[in-house]
C-alpha cells in the first residue's frame, strides 16, 4: 500500500480551521487506499493517540502556525521523506527545503497546496514576506504538482510561474448540519 504524509496543518481531529478540516476529510476518505500519516502540533491536543482509525498521527513539539510553522513544516518534511511515497504539503512555509531535497536526489512525489498568496499579506514583516515569496517560488518550481483551492490562486500560479496548477476546491460538508 502506498504511503502518504500530510504536512502543514495543526493536525486531526480537526478543531482549528480549513486545512485541518481538509486534512481530516482527506485522510478519512483515503485511508482504505493509502497508509496515511498526519503531522500534528502536540500542544494543540490534550490527548496524543498514535492513530485515529487507521491514520497514523505524529506529534511535533512545535506550533503549526506563526513563525514556528516553518520549522514545524521542515521537520515534518524531513521525517516524511524517510518513509512516505507522497508528501502532501499544505502551505509553502517549509518548501525552501525542496531545492535541497531535489539536489540530493529525493524522488518522493511532492504535492503542494498553495495557501493563498501569503507573502502579500500585511500581517507579515518585510523579512517574513521575503521568505514566504521565496518559499512560494521553491514550492512551485520543485513540487511535482501544485494545487490551488480557488481560481484566483490557479491563475496567479499559471501567470506568475508559467506552471500548471490544479484547481481543487474544498468546502464544508454540510450533510447533517443544522441551519438556523
């Protein structure tokens, strides 16, 4: 069975936001076809089970958001390349590692879901924006496939980098949800 690592979210079960919901839904729906490992921020969970169903959970002692997200993603990537056939990286923070991995001959399949055009966001310092722009370039150039979750991102990647970008929209699973 092929091994898939999902990197870049706070982890599952989903309690935080969109990437976590995506991670949980994707892992649950693919667990019959892949051996899946999800990387999780240890501090975000009171309990730390090794598995959720057949999904392996790996806890790291770093935060998955903010400045710690960069080493969190890098640690996850470096761990996952040891065993996974495919790495699904959510966001670009750790993608500055990709040129080095390719240079050293890493042939793992790497898929990156670009999380918006982060380097343009005013919340980041000038240095953080420069880093995120470089990380985005590394992600697009060295990943085997690039995903955008909306047409604006797909158009941006295709225009800026002249690289194919697959549109995979995700949203809320509203089955069974109450409406007011």
